[in-house]
C-alpha cells in the first residue's frame, strides 16, 4: 500500500512553512526534496565514514570505497543494467551528456554528419551537440512535436539519414511531461545502425526504467531529481559504445600507468572517471535509489498518475489558463500561461506568497518555447509525496492570481 502520510513524514522539509503557509512543493522537475534516510547517509558519510576512495589502504578509505562502489550496483539494479561496469558516475545528466559528446561523438563525427534531436530537449541535451556543430560542422536535425506535445517515434526514425550518427532524445519532457516511446525509437534506429542516447533525467524519477528493454546505447540520470544529493548521478553506457570511447577528463583514477612519455587508461568505467569524485553524494544517491525501489517505482508511477489525472481535470476547468501540451500518457508536469498578460514570474511570486513553489521561465528548453510561441511559462511538477489537496491549493492560488491580473 502507498502510505502517503508515512511517505511525507520521511521528508522533513515538507513539514515546514513558507511565507506563513504550509509548504506546497511543486518544483520537483527542477530538484526533489530529500528523505531523512538520505540526509542521514550524507551526515554519517562525513561525520563517521569519510576518506578518499580507491587509493587508500586504511580502514576509512576502504569503508568509503565499499559504500561508494556499492552505489554503482544499486544504480545498475535501478536501471536493470546487465553489469555495474556499464555505470559511469557523473555529477548529473549534464555531465553525462557532455561526456558522450566529448568522448564518443567528437572523435567520430565528421563535418556534415548529423545528430537527430527532438524540439523538446532540455539544453543539457542540446548545447553539447551545438559544440560539435560549432567546432566540427556537425548538423543538428530537429524533429517537431505535435499539438498535444507528443513526439511520434516514427518521425524520429524517418529523420535518420545516411549521415546520421546519433539520435539524442529525452524520455520525458521537463516542460510538457510528455513521455516518449524511446524503445520504439531505439528499435528503428538500431535497424539503421544508429546509436541512441536517452536523457532519463525526468523519466527515471517517475517510472520503472529498464535500459535493456529500451535498447538504447546511453542513458543519463541525475541524482538530485531522484531524491538524492545534488552533484550525484550516472550515465549507463553499453559495453559496445564504451569500447569505442576515448577517455573524458584526464587525471587520477582513470589511468593504468603514467610515465614521462606515455599514458595508458584504466578499464571502464574508471576510464571515464577522473579525480576525486562526489563520494558522499554518490553514497547518498545509492540510499535514495534504495528508498525509491523500496516504495516501488510502479507504485510511485500509479500515485503520480492519479495526481496527474486530478490536476489535469482541475486545471482544464480554468478557462483562462493555457496549459501547454496534453499528451494522454504524460507525467504529472504542467506548464501554463495565464490569459490577461500576467507574466510567469508574477504568477510564481503570487503562488510563493501562498507557500507554493513552482518554476517560471524557459525551463532550459528555449527551442520548445519558440515552438510553442511563448517566452516563458509557469511549471508545476509533482513528485512522489504530493497530494490531491495540494492540487486544490494550487488551483485556489491560481484563481487568486487571475483575479488580481484580470
Ligand atoms: N534533461 C532534462 C530533461 C532535465 O529536466 C534536466 C534538469 O532540469 C537536465 C537534463 C539536466 O540535469 P542536471 O542539471 O541535473 O544535469
């Protein structure tokens, strides 16, 4: 049973007030709050178990290494990876995608080669590819979304041409909540011999993920959205692609041997991890993923589906609110603008006065904003601890904002 009251009690911040009102935290798409078990793991990591990893022969170093490395196995289980060697630690999705851009794509792509993207990508899955466009003449091919915000997998597959070297798509839009059938994209891309990178930043938080069933080549996640510490994360990279990759950053840990004239690389995944990592952050991420798996990703998804349905009904009842995207299978993420010219920032300020945290702006998705014909929106993004009562609080506050601006 999904015991929401008990789950909420696991997150200490949810009992605080903001501006004299109970906090209604609807900014989960940006970053999620942390359960006490994660806070405790981080505190314990520094207070009792801290030392650098991998290099020491002393007790604390071995303890920290064991805990840090055990997160690799936890991530592998969370993503159903075939092996934990396919898990490369990163500071988050942004670093993971940049890693692929530098270490896999840059050495391989020639001027005129193409990368296929959807128009609803986050900047983290756009700008690393722009670097290749600027530096080496790679062409970015954009696939549109339809009026509901859906991305047709066949349109992505059809965009793959003879010069396409990579497809890079999100599994869930951070603005519209649209869920993309990335498995269908991977099937079509594989037939054409083109690897697929999936941005799992949003989707991995809200649904069970199985990288083997998806059939992708790269799958990036970010810890702070997964109720873990900021600065934690990973990218799953298939063995086949790892074998094609150069190292990313150079430094300690990623080498086997260094002389004055030569250097040889460590085996993956260490080959792609240089320097002292976010030790305690990754340990905290392991605890967060265990927490999520304890609740059950399918249970979390079911709870959030009911929140989505309730919120969709209530928001659709506000005929002066323009909600962007209405994909049937979307996640519980709602972006909207208000008729009457209230700017998204003004709406968010009014909501903040009522204790409600939402995000306002372009959501790091400017090409999508242009596609939608808007300059900014407000976004309410729900998480595993949100309630239907909080949807009601949001709707009342929006009604108040509308009265003020009408
Ligand atoms: N991709 C998507 C879809 C996102 O929503 C985000 C974060 O908002 C990112 C990538 C970047 O994640 P991070 O900033 O944690 O690296």
